[in-house]
C-alpha cells in the first residue's frame, strides 16, 4: 500500500506526521525467526496469537517462517485474517452468543477453525448451532493454570468436563489449551521461569488423565510471551501460542525476557509545548498509550512508556497529551520528535488505523491494522 504523503523507501520517518507507530521490520523479523527456531528445536507447533499486531501481512510473515496457523481472540479477528487468505485459525476464547456462533459456522465452511470451551452450557450452544448447520466443530478445553480467568481446573475436573460433553453431536475434542497470563504479575526472571514450568507441568499432567481414559489430546497448547521466552520444552506439550514476542514492549523488558534491542514497536511523537525546562508535552496521550501500566497486577512499570535515548519520562496522560518530565540539560525543544517504547504494545496497536514499517530509519512499508477494533 502506497501512502500519498510519502514515497516509501525514499523518506525518513521524520517525514511522518505524529503521533504514529513504527515497526522496525528487521527487529520484528528477528523476533519471529527466534521463536520459530525454538519451536522447531523442541519439535512443537507454533501458533502465534495475532491479537498482538492485528496485521494480516505480519501474520503471513509468521506463517511463511513456519507457524502452523494462528490464534485469535475474537470471531471478528478470525474473519479479518481469513479474508487475507489465512486458512487455519484457533479462536482461543469462548463463543456463546447465537450471532457469533452463526458467524463461526459460516467461517468454518471457508477455513479450518477451532474454538475454546470451558462449560457445559457453552458446549451445548456450540453443538446446537453446528448440528443445525450440518457440520462439525473442533474444540479445545481451556485449562486454568493459575490466571483464574476462564478455564476449568486441571486434572480430574478437566476430565469431568469432557465426560459431560463428549456425546454432544457435531463437536469434536481436539485437546487442551491454557494461558498463563498471571506471569505478568511476577517481579523477576526466576518467577517467570517458575510460572512457565508450572504452566507446562499442569498441562502435561492433565493430558495423562485423558490418556488413562483412552482419549488422546491431539493438541496440548500453552502460551504467554514471557513463559514462551524461557520455555525449554516439556513432555506432553506440543503447541506454543505467544503473541507479543513479535514486538515486545516495556512489560517484557521489565520481566527480563527481552532487551530494548528486541522491541520492534515504537510510538513516534512530537514535543508541542515546553512550559518549563523540566517539563515537555507531547502530542500523544491516553488515546495512544491506553493508560496501560501493565497486565494482571504488574506493578513494576513506571510512567506510560520508555523514551528512547533521552533522560525523560512520561509521567501523566490526558486524552491528547503526554506530560514528560525531562532533565533540563537534555537537548529537547518544541518540534523535536521522540521515540517511545510503549508499556504494552498490543493495546497501542489497537488504537491505530495504520503502522509504518521502517528499516534503517527509512519508511519502507505501510500496514493497515486490519483487525483493530475487532472486539466482537
């Protein structure tokens, strides 16, 4: 896609209007390759979660590198990705409304799609819609490995759930999955490693319960970017579903699973006011940074992003303004641009219609954030 405001490959990012988001494609590609190499090393499938970037071109890049398919959070995300030609999607969430289930049935006629389950009620609804549609639907039971969000408890209770729904028509058991999102509340790399081991151990142990029933779990899927960064293989686990590894952000850096050099996504903002030597205002506020200071209890993050190369911090946000405290000795004046690594890349991407791909400070691509706002 060619922008009317610049010629791709011939203009520096300083020619862009702000605020905007930049994707360092060299870094993103390196991150994609590194995670794929880990999956290949341990002989498991990689099914990246596209909620982190919501951009079909990046999903196709992950697939070309070796991913077996993608994960999505919502049926609307899956529809957007299917329109781009992606034909193997797992919706790692519960779908229970009639409208969404009918859309899921329509999507299943076009591509290979599977969905999460964690209740008898949800399973009955899925069975009813797909029986009427005359086609089967594959499902994975979600296991609560510690996040205490969705999911059934592991082990015997997971098996009990399966027994309650195993004879429902038009739905087929494919395996189990989990998301150890509580890792974001941890304060050290050691704690991250502990959560990663526990996540896989819980899934491996639960798989044995199914095996004892003579019911194999074709898919045993784990996934959170921090736990996958430190993952070293685990018997019984055969699929990884990280998402934010493609970009990384201040949260990943604070947990010790990424360095600043691994962060591919930055916000480019302009200083629009400097009322005092130690205070500057940028044109990016909560409608850019989303007031996000970390997920699931993370309290290590200070401010609303990391200003690169400057002794400055984003202390406060209003809707359209970011208030930075700066060292008075810093060479920062009105009109200057600053690069900021966001606290949480996923929420920032969802606030933009487009993202610019850059290499060596040159804008080389323009991506539409196709699945932004796809929350239904």
